[in-house]
């Protein structure tokens, strides 16, 4: 039954391509990288969305709002497009949503009934959501994590009550749990699709070999078929840019896993290009004969943080569209268009309602803890001490919601409705004014551009004049980072100016796809990676990212020649975690005078450790710079911002 009290209980069109290309070209010509500043939403903005061709009538426009009950218990209110308080399920239905995805954890509570957070997503929570969804004609996509808390590629923890079971016992327990959960949820809602595991790239429920993973998946599939043979069975993977979907699909085929739909997560700031996504999904459909689905996507409409808990993405991730209401709508429309072109059965937006529970961080902490409306509560540390025990807190995706921080729907929520028939604007308002980033050498004159581009909500762009603060600009006369204020029209913008000596390391920020100057030695397992990715960058959009479920041991180097003899400094940054007590991460420089190193550690997400080495370059004018990683299995991190410059 549904409990009456839930209080106890990360997360295109030609016009688009043209605009993106023009913006990047303009920035390249002026040595500028776009740094997006969102115009605050005033409640009057509208969006322009071009209709997506070839959308079938039964296309799934979905939303995962698994945290909704915990949010409402925390006092969060939601409103309709008319500004009046309204059931969020009606608002979603009004915007064209026809499916609700619900994650389910086995037992996200401690022995005293304290919730782990993240919405406290047990079967009872799912039943409540199911009942409310049904009132508005919304079907259900049930997402079993088969864990007591978050499951993702780097973390597939077994539920506590299954921990000591043999694989056969675990499969039997999983089958029974799945059937019982569907039977309970089905009393209240219309289940159309079931997902077996969450982002199961290399593990599921504590198992990390495909013999056992497939045994568990087939146990779940038996439960679904037994409950209702017409329900679609989905398996879910992520990181399409790694181009490993053929391996996953091959493993599924080899082990005769019973499923209907191959689902992918796709977040443009982490998962590569839409072209690559399409290639991966086309391959699954054509070579393996399975339906495909985008099970998770999202994009930010602002770089602001609404609850005092750091967001997973900032404006440095705005690669193709600005972080704005219009940019958010375009990003979702892009994904829908690729899905339609591929013949995918649907697109689901991840947690569009996970907004702040309040504005005061101290008060928020108590609310997150009491109601489970943050991504993790302190109580989760008994199960997930590695992450939840360290990083417990609020919503890291409030800037990616489709509602503003006070619960009012953004115009971008209507992208699902508009994707079918298109929509034009009532007024052409300025959507964003890109800030700029510039790097200048110390001996160069301080000259900033006299114009910038305003991006309007219909996608058009217009160059407008800008006035810079000359006092701030003239003060930027030594090495360092500066912020120069400017005014363009009636909008305040900024230039983020870095004054530096010449950097002799090529592609030290890994922004350029050409990695030929960097050479890696060492081995990575088939499940891991060590490569340039648009992920976890300190600055810009890219970093050298690594992770493996086996111990890591690799070195990356670059040879530098043609240096004038003298004193040089070499510096770089590392952040990451789970490296183990015997980890060895360092930056090094080697030349004719010796080998020099600066040690750093994997100290946590965004806990950047800077390595600095000073070295004398002699008559050879050459040196080899590099970085090394030796760490435990499941260690992960990102190197970024390598520089070598004169220090004398």
C-alpha cells in the first residue's frame, strides 16, 4: 500500500548549426572563448522551436522526477504556466510529457528509518508517483538500480540484504523483488517500460563479470515477462563517446539477455557529439535489431546555483548552446531530432524539477537531511561511505531544471510540445550576452574588442558595442588573472583576462582535439579510459580524464625543444578521488640535468592540487614534461591547465 506519510522517506536544425559555427568563428577571430552569462528569467520570455520531422505519434517524451515527493515534503511548491500553484504532473502533461521515469532503490533507509536522500526512492515512493501520474494520463518507466542507493558506471553496490548471497541466490532475490515491486506499483499506475539496472557499463548489483551480470538481468526480465509480457524491457548504458556500445550489445547477445530496448544517457557536456550518438544508436538498431532510447538528458539554463550546493556543470560546459532558457530548449530539441532521425522510441529529461528547497544553506542542510531532498543525506554514509559520506548535500542540478528556483515552469519546458508542431516567438528578446575570455602576453598592449554579440531568443545574433572599465584594464599590467567589467547596451558583461608569459607546452589545457604532441605509455583495461574528454575540466571544456575498475599506472609526456637557456616553471592541476593510500600522482620534468617531480594527490572532486616545478634549461634548449598516475582500482581524476613559462 501507499503510506500516507512520506516524510520519512544526478542526478538540429540548420539554424542551430549555423549559429554555433558563427559564434565559434567569431570567438576564434578575436581570440575569445565564449563564457555565457544568462539573462535572468523575468517570466515573460518565450522560445522559438522548429518542429522535428518524422516524430511518430507514440514517441515517448519523458521526465524523471523521482525526487518529487521528497521535494514537496520539504516545502517546495510548483506552479502552472498561468502562474498559479498546480500539481506538477498536470504541468508536465500540459507541456507534452507523456511518460514518467521513476528510479527504485531496494532499501534507501538506515535501521532507524532515516532516508539516504536523493528522493528516498523505494517502492513506496514509486507507488505514490505512479498514482499521481495516472491521474494525468502519464505512463511509467520503472528504473531498477538494484542497489540501496545511486548506481552508475563507477559504483554498482549490492543491496545490503543480498550482500552475502551466492549469485544464484541473488538472482532469485532480484527476480522476486522485481516482480513484487511491479505488482505493487501496478496497482496505482500504468507501467509501459522497465529498466534492468542503471548505467551498467561494467557491473551491476556488485557483480562485474558478464556471466553474473547477464544472470541477474535475465532474472529481472523473467519477472517483467511474468508480470506483463507487453511491458518493454530496457537495458541502460552511458558514455557513447567511448564507442563501446558494440561491446555491451555483443555481451548481451552472447549471454542471451532478454531485452527489447538499448538505452543511452546523453549529456552533451560529457558525452561527445550528437553525430557520434547517432552512429552508436544506428549501429545498435541495424546490427542487433533492438529499439533504442535516450533514457537521460539535460542542459543548463543558467550558471547560477540556487541552494548553496555546487552544481555539476558550470558555464564552461556550454559548448554548443548558451546556458539560457533558449539554449536549454535548443539542446533538448537537438537530442529529440537525433532520436527521431535514428528511429529511437523516446527521450527522457533527467530530474527537471530538482530545484532548491530554500535559499539559506544552513536551513537547507537540515531539510535535505530530514526529508531526503538533497542528492545524499548523512545517513547514506553507512552504505556509501566513499561518496555520500563525504559529499552529502543538496541538488547539483538545480541549474538544469525546467523550472526556475521558485517552482515556476520555464518556457523551455514546452520544447516537448513544440517539437511536434513548432512554435514561434511573441517577441524577440535578448537571451544571452556572451562574456569573453582572453589571454594576453605580458609584453602585449591591453586592447579589448569594441563590440560583442547579443544572442536573441529566436537564435539570431547582432553585434553591439561595448564599453570597458579603463581603470581596471590599465591595472592589468602584471602576471595574473583579471576581471574587466563592461557594458553592452543595458547589460553588464565581463572580460576574464589572463596575463601570462608564453606557454611552451602545446595543448596544455587539452582544448584542442589534436593530442599528437602528448604521448601516453602504460595500459588501461577494456573497461577504463585515460584520454582527452569534455569532462571535469578545471577551465575551458576539456581535460585529460581517467578512470578504471582495475589499478591504473600510466605516464603522459610531451617533448619541448627550441627553448632559450634560462629558468622555467612548469605547473599543472589534478583533481579526482579513490586513488588509495599508495597512490603516486606527480608532474615531472626531465632534461640533461636530471629528473624533477612535484607530487599531488587525488583529494576529491574539484579539490584541485597544483604541481609546480622550477628547472634550469641549458644549452640543449630541450626538456620532457609529463604527468604520471599510479593508483588503486576505481581511482579517477582529471589533469588540466599545464603550462611551462619563463620564470627568470
